[in-house]
C-alpha cells in the first residue's frame, strides 16, 4: 500500500511519480474531497492519497492495469475505476486554474516571452497537432485510422514560450489533418470573431509606425490568416523569405518541445492507449493539466529538455494539399514580418 511521500525520499518520489512531493500535495489538496468515498460496515474505501498515487504511477510508468494491480495489490477493475475518477477530477477541478483562457494581460506576457526567447515579436503562441496512439475503439470503423497505419485520436494544442499549453482540443479522429481539426475548434471560432481578448496591433519595433496584429504560428498545414501565420511555401525562395521561415521555425520549436516533454514525463503515451474512448480523452486531458502544473510548480529539468527531442510516442498529422494561402491582408502581414527580420 502507498505511504505518504517523505522529505528524505523526494528524488525517489519524483522518479516514481514524475512530480515533486510538494506538487503531489498540491494536487491532492484540490481533488481529495471529490474523490473521497465513505467507509461502510462492509468495506474500507481506498484513501485519496493512494488513489492519486495509483493514477500518477499509471500515467508515469505506462504500465497496464494488470501491472498496476500487482504493484498496488488492488483489483484490475478497482485500478480502472480509480484512474477514471482521478483523471476526470484533475481536469474538472484544476484545468480552470492551469489551462484558463488567457486575458489580454496574459497574451501580452506570452508575446513578451516569444520576443525574448525566440526573437519573434507579436507572437502569442504556436499551434500543432499530434496523434495519440490508441487500440481500435469498438464499432469505430476506420475513423481513427491514420496515415501512419495505426489508430489514434488527435491532440491539437496552442503552446507558449514556457512550453505550457494555452489551449487544447482532444479527441478528433485520427484520419483528420491539422487544418480541418483547427477550423472546427471553439478556439478558431473565437479567433476569427475577435473574441479571444487578443491585444490590439502594435509596431514590431519601437522605431516603426506600422502596427501589426498579434499572431499564432502554425506549419504548412494551416491556412494563412490575419492571426495565424504559416511559412512561405516553395523551393526557390529569396533571402527575405528564407530568413522569415528560419525565424518562424525557430519559434515553433516550443510547441514541438512541449509535446516531447509531456510524452517523456507521462510514459503512458509510449504505447497505444488500450482503454475506452471516454477514458482515452480523460487521460490526455489529465496529462495536459499535469504538464502545466509541473512546469509551474517544479520548473525545468535538464532531462526534460534533452528528452523532448527524442520522443517517439506521438506522430505528426498529415499535411493537406488543398489548404488555402490566405487573402491579400494575411499575405501582407506575413510580408511585413519578413521585412522586419531583414531590416537593420
């Protein structure tokens, strides 16, 4: 049975549960009331401390419910019920604090982070999508069958320069591409309607008068719009466009690293999820929230950054050849950014 982490075993606990003792206690404090059950004359309920420990170990190790039942001396159905309940409560209770819709002030802080770390002004996030491997859901046909030849659901995310998730969409069919998924999200709807509290346009440099909008950076799969930039396409680009693409790619590495950090911390993603559709989505949601909590509470670890470039638990989404290139205004905006990067 699980015992409460002690100060003398902080390193062991971090390696075992992938979070610090302090962060474990923080999560437990917020969810314990919602996962605590009443003891009866016929049974003694599992305490919330052990329920959280079971769930974190399941997510951190990538072990199956059968493996976990041997480790914790609990039935397989009990392990499944615990993981289902705790993952749901982590998302329900903690996502409002650690995955809240950004305010105008938060967007400005994100933009400052990208300018300082990636030398890309007016950037408020990077967007990308990844396949989460699953075992085929019953009666799902080929809806979740992707171009890689396996079944998956999609995690689409917007990330800041601290490798934290700003927005996520979880559960789209594996057969879909980035652009199609993104255009169906509530985030895209709010973005196109101007209801995301995004700051007003500002000059890219204090010496300039031309005001540019704040933008999100995507890859070639996304449609070029006023608030979403993609790289210049083609093989024979001039110097200005090549420099822009380099800056664009350099800034977008933050979303790739965020996925890598999450996958290598929560090794449940190193194998296909062999649970039902509802629990699959709940597991991904919980890991997203846990990722943000760990970034905020435990900070950076060298192994996270190193391993983020080596992850193989997720795969990219397919590129869609028919993606539109955007209107005149969107092209002008991207050209202005390109001009800024080659200006003295």
